[in-house]
C-alpha cells in the first residue's frame, strides 16, 4: 500500500503550485490598487505564473480521484465530533473544489486580459480597476477554502479560527521569495527582454520582512491560544507534529520562515544586498515547503520522511511548471528567444 506520507507529497505539490498561480495575479492587483509605481517592472512577470493553473487543475483531479488517499476522513463518513460536520461529504468537496478553481481561472484570465489593455483608454483603465478590486476578495475566500480542505480539516475534530489566514499569508510570503529568486536567475542569465532593476530587490525584501512578521503573528495567535486552552482535541495535533517524527521540520520551519528573515532584514544592509536577499528567500521557500508537508503529511506525527517521493514528484511537477511558465513568457515576449 502506498503510504500516506508519500501521497502527501502530491498534495503539497498541488498546494504550492496553486499558491504560486494565485499569488502572481494577486500581487499585480494589490500593487495596482495601492498605486505602487514599481508594479510596471514586475506585473507581467508575476502574471506569467497564471500558466501554472492547468498543472494545478490536473493535480487537483488526481487528488480528488484518489480521495481515500488524500483525505483520512474520506472512507469514514462518521463525522461525530467533527468541528464542521457539513464539510465532510465527498460530493460536496469535489463540487466546491472544481467550481472554485474554474471560477478563479476565469477571473484571473479576465484580469490579465484587462491589464494588457489598461493603458489604451480611460474606459479600459476603469474596467481594469474594477476587476482589480475583486481579486484580493476572492483570493482570500478561495485560499481559505483550500487551507481548510487540504490542511485544517484533515483531522475532523481539529480547528483553528485563524488557520486560513495563517496558511495563505505563509504561501504568499513563499511566492514573494520565489519572485526574488526567479528575477535574480532571469537577470543573471540575461533572459529578460527588459531586465528588472536592482532596486526592486529592496522593495521585495521589505515585503518579505512584513510577511515574516505577519506569519509569526498568526502562528503565535493560533499556537498560544491552543496551548493556553490546553484542550486535548486541539493540542494533540500540534504536539504530535512538534514532538513526533516530524519535529525536525516543524522547528526548522520557525527558523527558516521567521528567525533568519527577521534577523537579516531588520537591518538595512541585508535589505540592499542582492545576495543576502536571495539567501533569505531560499530559506523562506524551503521553510514553507517544510510547513506545508508537516501540516499535511504529519497530521498524526508519525511516519518516515518521503525522500524518494519528494524527489520524484517534485522533479516532475517542477519540470512541467517550468515549461508552462516559459511558454507563457515566450508568448508574451517577456524573454528572449
């Protein structure tokens, strides 16, 4: 039997790929709404991650078809003691997930199309601004549903009122870190038709610091409330993850996602050093991958680390994602032939 710890790697891959696809357009929307001048330097690059949606959709279908492997509760429909008993129905799960991702693909596609012509006329600018206002709203709603379905409700009796926010803040921080490394690689290899200016790294470093602080705030708000309440239904899952077989990646997540970014970026020097920014960004990416896996694969706190599955699935998913995004960048003439 294929172990749950191995199958969980596929779930983590789906959540990560989907988060990158969602966050790229969301960043474009937010920068537009706050009138950030540097949005013109990164908006088309960030929006290229929309090309990951087909991959996310395929991964979603695989996870839903293999529902008994993806969700512990799938084969046991007794929801007695569940926090949200109405949430645990396979047909309802499949329906909301399919409708949700199709809706987000359509919404984001419309945003990209309007962004491309937003400077043609005042009417185009107004239509673009109108749809941009909806992007953060649906990003929060949809990301919360993903957080609940694929992480929080894996243990039916466990719940956290802040978990949805905690998860998508973490994933958006990972996206910003990915954007840093992505820009650095493209600039270094002189692949971009219009290279991204170096001052953008400082802006992204400031955002990474902000999201590291937001992440640790939501982490503490969740953890301390559960620890102080000391209710077995809530503490069992957390203590199993932090003290069980996955203790190393649990504590590594705290170091990689908060300690290192905070210590580095609270000083102005590293925020203006491209190498330092990239090093911190890599730490945040690895820390987020650890975090996603410990919440998905480590729900019982036991199990061997899925080294082979991580390498195999990660390599295949990363390769497919690379070619999808590269083809999108070639179509939009962002990179040189």
